[in-house]
């Protein structure tokens, strides 16, 4: 289903590499604290021109087409903006391939490779996401850096679902020129952080997802923000106040939004996918966003060579619906996630078998797959995207010129 090339480990049992020792592997790498050089500024400027310029082109196409499609057909407008999402993912893929090339290392429970009936339904990590490709899904993840949403969007691209991602963002971002306007066309979810308003926002968006026949991938970061010193202190204080286990590598999850969304989607999606993201090159106690900020990654070339994602799948019917039960379930998911992240920092990857993690059955080592966070046919996709841009922008220029001329003529005749 994806044209990206598998580059490493097979899907079945893998030999257990030695645990990471010391810091020698990363000793010669630049750090986020390294000063910007002249070349770094040139590299960052080139990235900004590339990224902002292409984002603006996507937005121009949306402005040229969506106002007309909204009047003619809501379905056609939705399909067009799904294509706009794919364009934007192509831009993300190209930018990451050029400025911060990395590999995506996936590990997951063996149950991911089986159907509801228990039989194996294919090879490769594609079989893990078959229900999500067919029916859509809800994704929850820890929030390490602002690169998380980019790498998860690339993961959806590998399953040919990059046009169906729905991301939750702060309300202020919808007013940002170009990016905010484009995300509003894509029907992303903007929150005011006031539960009375946000609850209605969740209801409205979930209703649209349920009504449509598209396999929407709803991405939620229950922690609410990236891990940082301020949020760690707030999370620890709340854990002490409530008697909850204090996490070492994550924040305590906020549960209301996830519960409302999942309860509205129960009739639509069969599974919730729990993603645990870890970045190679980091040590226990590091704050990932401080080490791998977007400016450092795309400017200084301080970026992870591998991004690890552990995938766990839960049947939605088995997740409690009531507030108390769901809260307990979500907190337990994040306890397991925090323990898993601890093992990640010890091994330099997520555990593979029972010897590395006692919660893994002795006879069932995890499934593993490694892929470049790119596409084998990226040049073709990039050229195809520009052909579509020109096919929209050139005719739209004449249409809008005619409309503005007609309006100006009408106004001058009246006044």
C-alpha cells in the first residue's frame, strides 16, 4: 500500500542488539546548544523559503477553489481539501528528506498483525493499520517535541491516509496567516482551553467525522503540550495532590477531550491506536524539545537519525465509556507508556522480547519494521503536486480577475 522502501528488520523475531552503553555514539554530534553558524542561517533561510512558499501555494489553491466548492458541493469541497492535505504532507516529506533525513523505527504487539478472528492478515506494518485504513481510527501519543505531529503525519502517509489526518491545535493558531487559514480549510480542531466551548467544538467535529465515509485519523496528545520544565512541575504537583503515580518521562494525561471524542466515535472506528514516540540520541532526564527543536533540526542539522514509535492497539468496545472508568484506563495507559519510555532510554530503542520487558510474552517477541521517513517516488509526487498547483492557479487568476473587474464596475456604476 505504500511505496516507501523497507530498509531493515523483518517483521518476525529479531536478534536482540546489545544495550546502548555510554554516550560515545553521539559524542561527535552537534548539540542544540551549539551556536548558529553562517551556514546554519543560510540553511534555515532556505528551509523557511521552501516550507512557507509551498505552504502558501497550498493555501492559494484552497482560496482559489474552496469558496466555489462550498457553494456547489460540501462533499466535493471536503475531497478537494483532503488532496490539499496530501500536498502539505508531500511538502513535509520533502523538507524532512532534505534538511533532517531520519528513519522511522516501528515496534508493536504481535496482536497488531492479526485480524479480529486471530489469523495473520499480511506482512509488514501495513497489516497493523488495516482497520484504520478501512474505517479510520483515533490515535493517542505522548508529546515529546513539535516534530511529533510531522512524523505521525508521515506515518499516515505510509498507510495512504495522509489526506484524512485531523489534528487538535490551540485556537490562536487559526488566525496565523497562510498556515492558520489552510488548517481551517482542512477542518482541523481548534480549542480555546475552556471546557464549555471546547466540548461543543469536539461534538461538532466528531459528528462530521461520523457522518462522512472517510477513514479519518484523529490525532490527540492527551498531555496537552510537549514535555517541558514548567509542565513537568505542574504535572508533578498534581500527581502529589491526587495520589497518582508521578511520571518520569511523560506528563499526566488530560482525559476529558479524549473521552468525549472516543465516545462520539464509537459507532465509527473499531480501534484506538496508542503510540509511544522516542527520539534516538537522548538520555534519561533530557527534555526532547530542548534537544530537537524545529529550528535546530532544520537549521543546525541537529536532528534524530531515528524516530522510534511503539504501537499498541485497543478495541474501542473494551475501553470504558464512563468518566471514572475512562480516567483510570487512560492513566494506566500512560503509566505503561512512562515505563516503556524508561526502557527506551536504557536500551536506545523499545524492548523486543521478554528478557528486555517482562510484560512481553516469552513466546511472542514484538513486531519490528524500519523505514525511511520519505518516499521512493518523492520526486514524481513533488512534480505532480506542482502540475496540480499550476492547473488550479493559472485558470483561477483569470476567473478572479474577471470577478473583481465585474464587482468594481458594478460598484463604480452605483456610486
